[in-house]
C-alpha cells in the first residue's frame, strides 16, 4: 500500500480465515519502506511527465514493489500465498471515467515469483463509480464491532453502518495539506500536532474552506490531488499571506470541523480511528471537542497498517470470487469484484 502522503510503501503479511460465518485476521508482520529521494521526486512529478515516462515508471515501480516483497519475506522469514497490491495513485478522475494506480502487476509478479492481485479501482470507475473508497468492505467484515471507521490519511474518509447498507465517502483533505506546510517549515510532518497547537486559526480562511461545494455534496464522493490543486490551494493562495504555523492551525481546525460535522449528522457513537493522522494528538483532540462520538485509537500496528490489511483482504475476496466493492459506497451500477490477476493461483485451490 502506498498512500497519497508519500510516506513510503506499507508491507504487511496476514493470515485470513473464515469461521462461523465470520472473517478473522491475524497480522504476522509489518514494515514501512520509506521512499528514496529518487522515488519521491519521480512520483511527485509523474502527473506532468510524458506518456513514455508514465509507462516506464509504471513498469519500474512494479519491479520495485516486487523487490520490496522479496526483501520483506527474507527479513521476516515468512512465506506468502499471493500479493495484493494497491499501487500508487497518480490520477484519480472518476468524473472523467478514469483512475490510475501505477505498479505493473505483471512486473511485480515476475520479480517476486508470487501471484498478484492489483488494479482494484478501475472496474468500479468503469461501472460509473468513484473508484473509492474500497476499504469499507473490510470495515464491515473485519471491524463490525464499531459504528464507524475513520481513516486519517492523505485524505480523511469514513465508513459507517447505515442498515442494511454500509455507507462511506471521503470527508476532507488531511495529511496531504498538513504535511506540505510542515515540510515548508523543515519537518517531515507536524509531530503530535504540536506546531498547529502553538498558533491560532485564521477565521476568514477557515470560513472560506468550510464553504467549499464538495462538503455540501451527498452520497458517494471522493477526493484526489486534482481537487486540491483546482479548488483548495487557490483559496489559500488568493487570501492574505499567512505564516506556516497559522496555516497549520487553520487546516487542523478545518479537518476537525468537517469530520465532526459528519459524525454528528450521522449520530455515530463509536469510531475506530486509524491512519497516520490518528497519531496527531492535537487533531484527534480537536475532533473530539466537536463531537459526542467516542474516538478510539487502537494499537500502533493497526493505526499504521489497517489500509494495507484491508487491501490484502480485498485480494482474498477477489481470488474467492466474492464481491469486494460495494455499490452503496462508490456509487457504481452494482456490487462487484474488482482487481486484476497476474500469475498462477492454482496452488490456492488445493
């Protein structure tokens, strides 16, 4: 799993079993491999590169992921049946009928020597859906004890029970905007939110950001970097020049307001909070102050690797020919099975 915040590649190995009509999981090992300066630059600039460079990077990145799988299995002494790969999102424009996650599955499989399931989003977009979020299937089947699951990643998204359906959508930008400002200050990220906590939010900018049309939309909806560039950053740049600390404080409040608004509107009680932003104590505190919902931050392994765990689970559902994408969540024509397969899965049928 590689997220939009470009922290690195999350690799996880887990066992899954189906017992008494319930899916169970057991995490065996996890590790994040940070990106080199070369990969950071390449991934950041790829949306503006030529078609040839895009195709080349797609193949090279697939080989890179295959090498990471080899390294991970060697370091942990584990064996795997197959690889489920999200890849790294470069384009996400469901309104224009396409989404693109690089990481060629054929190259990945050829390098690591294991079958691969990848490209989980394309089928959903082809069926008229948003191609996101895909994690709610895992939320429903692996974390049913919570009313909702909130992920604080590059973007924040939520999945919640709405009997008999599971509903989900992207809520707001999150670590993408916080990390950018922290990096302008010379930090990789705002550790525990201490930088934001030291300043006051700018109310004029906060009001403008909270009025963005996206937040008034209902139903299935998703965000991408394109949305940030077209709608979010222009508002920031058009206003008065603010110090980075003031921007961090404003963005933190903006994220908290939008998330608390959803929790309150849906009358959610218990919320499992994961993703890198769950370690931002100030952000979590600001959300909690604005809602009566109980925010539950689990052990660090689940905080950091829940998305990787669920994409592994989506792969399990895929090879078992079970639905792993929900119409009610993405807005596609119907529930369906997403994911392209590379390699030989016959060994799993034994």
